[in-house]
């Protein structure tokens, strides 16, 4: 299973790690840590050294209740970082975490390889066509509501079936827009209760099996770990590691993480079970 990332082939026959680089002051775990170019480059270097294949750069927080930032502000956060990472670490595959078509276009033109969109194209009607014209992979995430409203009483009759139906509809639209490589992200914590999240985790294999597309698991330090254990995100690495093993056993091809070294260790131990 491979995806073509802006001229580079990424092999997903074995799981890979996507390191999270939040270039925001208000992300739920590491907000404010990587707002200066030197700290961004330092963290990128560490993640790559520890084994990350992809670096996911985001300039707008999507934590529950997060305020929307302007397009200009988002661009001012992500563009210098992309330019510098392309220059310093040409081996890195860069993912731009955005729902805006203009940001996606500028990022890819500057050297980004993947567009990772929390909104499934719902916040910017031009995004699918833009990604199709750029000919880069697209991470399709499921979210119920918006970051401002998503955790206000999320409800499903059958969360797995409803997320699958969403993926089927959206992948058809993406194909029509010319997008060739699609990665599925069930959107853990985005309009889901703890129970919804674990139901999705238990049935993660369903999405690749039905759609024959790779699945990304973004679980790192989220409330689905913190709430049941009564801990803060700062103390959620052990729980994250446990849940990452389950995600791999259920077919996840990409782990989107804050802690690259630990995620790589999980992958290496999972490989021994195969």
C-alpha cells in the first residue's frame, strides 16, 4: 500500500509515525512550545531522528472550544516553518494540517507533501478541487459539528456505520475532484464520547477493509485516555502507548503522535507479533 506524496512514494505496507508540530499558542497539550522558528526546527530534527516519517504542521488549534484564527495568521505561523524544514530536512515528508484551500495551496507550493483536513472539506468548498489540482494525498477526517461545538453532547445511532457512510460519501466527492490518494482518519475526540472513541478503535479495521484505503489513528494524549484514567494530557503517555498497540492491531497504518520515540517502539514490538 503506497501513496504518492508530491512526487515521493510513501510505502505504508508497514506502519509509520506522523509527528505533531503544533505551531499554535493554544493546542491542548503543547500549545506555545513551538512558536519560534528555532524551537520548531529543533523539534522537527528530534522527531525525524527518533523515526518520524511525516511531520504534521498546524497553525490553527482544533482542540474543543478553540477559537478560529484568520487565514493571514495561520499562514504566518506555518509558512516560515515549512520553508525552513524543506531546506534543513529534505528527507522529511511534510503534512499541512489545515482546512483552508489557500493555506493548502501555498504550503504545497512551498514543499509540503500532504493535506490533512479536520473538516472533510466542510469549512472551505474549494478545498477538494484544490487538493485535486495539487495532486497530493488528502487525509479525510470525520468530525461531528465544529471544534467550537463538537463535544456538546455528540450522538450516533451506530458510530462505526455512520463514520463509514461519511467516508464513502466523501471519498466519492474527492475522487470526482481528482484526488487520487486518500487516508482515512475516524477523528478520535472530534464529536465523540469516550465510548464512541473506543467503539471506533475496536472496529478500526472496518474502514480499510471496506474502502481499501489506509487509516490514520490520531489518539495521542487525548481525552479518551485522560478521562477514564482521571489524568491530564501531560500524564497520558503510558495510556497513549497502550492504545497505540490496539490501533496497530486493528490496522492503523499511520500513528499521529506527540511522542515519536515511544510510538516507534510500539511499532517495532507490534512487528514482532506479525
